[in-house]
C-alpha cells in the first residue's frame, strides 16, 4: 500500500486484516505512521550528501547518494553531463541545500537542460519557486516541491498547521524549551505543544534527534519545509512578532551563557554552536529593526563563544555592523562592553592596532559612565597590549591598577584574571618564581569556580616557566596533559598556540621532525581558523630554524609539508604521541 497518509483513517482496516489473515504481512509507505498494533516503523532518511565546505573531489562526491541521483537525472535532460572539478562544488551545494530529498534533487537536476549547476545553486534562495517539473507521468503533488510539501501540510489539523508555521522562525533547529517560549501564543498549554510536535514528527515535517551535548530532544525542519512554513507564516501576518519573540529568547539564552561560559560541565560553547544559526537570525532582526540595544548586548554576550569556537571574523563583523549603527552611540553602557568584546576578537586575530583603538575607546567610555568593573576590564585588556609590545613594566603597573579595582568590588573572578595577568608580566621580566606563585594563586579561584578557560591560562604560565628554565621534559608532560582539559580541545585558537609551544619543546629535546610537523599543522590550522595567541606571548622561534641543528633543509621542508596536510584532529592525536617520542 503506497501513500497511505491520504487514507490514514482506514488504518483500523489494516489492523483487522493482520489479525484475521494467517501469515499476512503488509508493507505500507506513508508520511505518517498508522498507529496500530503490530506496526513496525522503518524511517526512510534523506539521501547522503556532502558538506560543501570540505571541497571533496569529483570522484569522492559520487560516493554520496544525492550526488549520484543528481548526475543520473541531469543526464536524462542533458546527455553527457557529469560531475567535474568545475561543477563539483555547486552540485554539492545543491544537494546539501536540498537536504538530500530525492524529489527536490530530481527537480533541481531537471533544470540542467538550460541551467548550469552554478546557476541552479545561485537560485536556491527561492527553492520552492525554482523546483517545478513538467513530467506528465507524475501526480500533481509531485510536479513541484511546493505541491509536495503542501500535500503533507494539508493533511494536518489546524493546531499542528499553526505550530509548523511558527516553528519556521527557528534556524538550524530548536529545543522544546525554545518552542515553548517563542511559540507560546500558538501552542497553548504544554500538552498542546507536545501533541502538536508529535503530529509534525509523525507526518515527517519535523525530525527529532537527541542532543549529544545536553541529552535533550532537539528538533529540526528541512530547509525546504522551513521555507514553506515561513511563506505560510507571512500570509497570516505573524512573522514580525515571532521574530521579536525569537530574538528576545536567544538574548536571554546568551545572557545565561555569558555568566557561565567556561564552567566545566555546562558546555556552553557547544550549546551555542548548536544555536549559532538562531543567534545569527536574532542579530539580523536587531539590525533590520535598528534595535541596537538588543543587538549589542547579544553580540557582547556571545563574543567569548565566537573566540573559543574560532568564529573570530564573523563575530567581529557582527559587532562592527552594530557599533556602526547611529543608535549605538546613544547607549554608552552597552557600547563600552561591546568595544571590549570586538577588541578581544581583534586581539585573537592578532590585529593589534585595531585592538588598541577599541580598548582605548572602551576605557574612555567607562571613565565617563563610571562603571568601575568595566574600567577594570579595560585596564586588564590594555595591559596585554603592553606585553605584546615587550613593555612588561608598563603592563605590570596597568594590571596592578586593574587588580586593585577588582579587589575593591570583591570580584573574585576578576581578581584571579588580574593575578594571572600580573604573572604574565613577571614571566616576561624572567621573574619565574613570582610568575609561578601568582599563577597558583589564580588557580585556586579558577578551580573553585570550575573555570576551564582560567585553568588553561594558568597552565600556560606553568609550562612557560618550565620551558624558559630549560626544563623541556616537564613542560612537555604538562602540555600533553593540557590537551585533555575540558573545553580546551574545542578552543581552536588556544589549541594551536599550545601545539606551537609543544613543538618547540619537542625540537629542544631532539625530536625535530615531529616538532616541525606539529608546528606546520598548528600554523595551517591557525590561518584556517583565523587567529591564535599573540606570538609575542608565546616566545618561540621559527621551528624550521631551530630544527636545522638536527635536519637538513630538504628534511625540514618535507616534514613541514607533511604537517601542513594534517587535519586539526590529526594534529591533536599526533601531539598526544609527543610524550612517546
């Protein structure tokens, strides 16, 4: 029995046949389960599709079901069509954007009669209008993608229809909590929402997966279905109010994340990564509606997430656009922290001229508004620019001023960060005992607060003390242990810097080839992800120069080329083997 969803009320008849028919088995295809005794569901997932950013070669793409289907259907209307290096990326984008849906891929491939893959990919922003066919032997509901989705939508009762429309406001998925908060006007009581979600999942319009980070249910809508939902939402005139509710929900979420970003076990960077598309949508709403207040606060709260997940360029662009809004100049209490945030992103991009401008303006603004904790943070930030310029005495004085303010207002986290910063100044002055003592004092607080980022900063001083004292074996042991700190492996900016230091110690211990490979991998990853710790704070020489005492130039270049081909996961795995060298 095919397409049983349009006679779903006849499900009891199927059940009766099974009860009364000896050895009877019935195979049913349906967009919704029958919900009868003895039913065994076998979901049919979308076709496998590539991730366009991987830039896989043409022959590799043909291992994906969606790509193979596209090529087959394109050949039917354009003989000789094949996946080539020239069109591979566009075909990958088409199949990925269409979520591996066979009908959508077939309709897109049919356009190959008069459009190239690049042309098709460029028009997928309006996929529902583009994807129509002229096949006379297809049912009407399969002539266009819009008709196919409308067929399923039409089978729903009014409440699930309204819910589907409102859920289209989410980008990249949502949690049940988010649906309750944003769609409250349409969902009624929690029980109504549960029933509505179940109906949408039953009808294959929404997909549920368990979140690997939180264990919560996370829901997704295929992009083409979301486009249909948003069209319907626009027709009933509810879209703008829902966009506002959506933005306010995610503003509240990043406020909570900002307070606990580095708490071990809470995994806020991972949770915000899952919501990144929703954060982008909320920021887009803030800019389009000229709501600088909401936009600046959201972006400021998100900046540490952008830093530790290596979205440096994106975060800086978002903050630049918000700070350039005329409305942002009228809210100095939000502009100042946003300036510190964008300064931090520029810092991790190693754009120190821009960093100084942002930090100085933040300092000047806080001096006017009188917010003392903001002033302390600005001094803390400016002190690091002195360290980068190799002026440790100036940095020490600036960081001591920051520490005094934090102690005065009893901000224990600020005190710990300031002590760590003062330790960095002592490190640069080669006062290793003082650096070591201050790092351990900061560590006590970071351990109590379960702050994994603070713990990693302390570890940086501790193994730098060992490196600069010539104790490379101990430094190497400590650095390899740091690779497994909670949160650190996901922090690409910090990870690449750690591996640079690890490579330096390996070369010093006589393992030049391994050290050069790691240094090359860290260099490539740093450039790919757009940043890292300032070189002046790492205090390492060019690894290829250091390796010349052990390897000739050809061996060095071969090791460098080998390391530069490694993925970040391969680099980390290789670094873990450093202790066996």
